[in-house]
C-alpha cells in the first residue's frame, strides 16, 4: 500500500461516519459557475456537507447547479467587509474553507481578514492569492496556476523560501503539478494534458478542501489532492479523449479513490 493510500485509509478510520464540512467563498457575475464546480468536487471527494457563500446576483445560478450543494448569499456583487462576519459564522460550522475561485474584485482587506481570523484550514485559490500574501498563511494551502505565483516569487524569491517563511503549503499546477512545503518540492506523477481545460483548478480546490475537512494535514492534503485530480483526469481522458470537461473529471473522483 502506497503512502497516499495509507493517508486515505487513515482519514476514513479517523473520521468514522463524519466526513467533514466544507465552506466556499467564491464566484462573481463574470464567473458564476466556479462555486458549483468547487462544491461538486468536494462532495465527490467525500465531504458530507458543502456550503457556497456567493454574491446575490449569482445565487440562483449556483443554487440551481446541484441539489446536493448548500448555498447562501451576501448582498452586492463583490466580496466586501460586510460579508466577513457571516463568513466567520460559516467557518464555525465548516471543517475547511475554500476562498478565491472566480472571486472578481473582492476587497483585499476583507479577504485577508477572513484568512487571519478563521480557525479552520483554508485553500486559497486564484484571485484570493495575491491579497492573501499579507495575511497569516500558516493554516493555508495556496493553489496557484499560470502566473498566479508571480507575486510570491517577486516578494520571496522562490516558492521554497515562501513556504519556509510563512508556513504555507503550495500546490503549483502546470504541465507537472508540484507541491511545495517546508522548503521542499515534490512532483506529482499523475495527470494528462487534458487537465488544462477550464474548471480543473476549481476541481483541485474542492478536492483539497474536502481532504482537509476529513482530517488530512496540509502537506498530505496537497499531495493527495494533486494525485486524485491527476488520476481522475486520466480516467476521464481515457473515456472522452480530447473533449474531456472539468465535470467529467469530477465524476471520476470516486473511481479514483476506490
């Protein structure tokens, strides 16, 4: 049995009948589907309950995606200070949080306050990464893709130095996904070129948060999350070829975990 398989087995044994709850702060009028992709990935990874907290204009879109997804809303089109307190309340219910997918024009100070003040592990993704760099990241996994890691390199010189100085864990997605933790870098061995399709970053965030909510530590959740995404992508590509979609990958997560 591999170390990753043992991690999954340990999570199952430790959580018993409780497989965790995930909260999501994501989405905007430009990206109304990201919260649902994150939530569906978390549910397929085994979370018992997933709640998306989204701006009012996209509430009905997100709520109509999947009857298994819990959805709440805040006033306005952007995530601002007025939504922070209710986010903290959601985090008292949740075991892990995702913040950032599709979170266009969020107030940077509001993003930082959430990261600084909630007590559960956090997956910081996409548009929340840059404002989060001034927050306490010792309980966070960052999941940058493309050029989203540029601000980190500019400020810290390298991702390894960043992980050492802040205590953050990173999953860097690209041609080969890499996990950076405690100043060390690990390459993920699963995946396919089809995982460049839109929505797979949201899928990774949901998988990783689900693993955190089920009790995995951050390094294991980051490494196992990347492995599960890559293997699910391989299974979906074998069936659909170059036309694979993020939702196809999500639907293969249970097969990968089995």
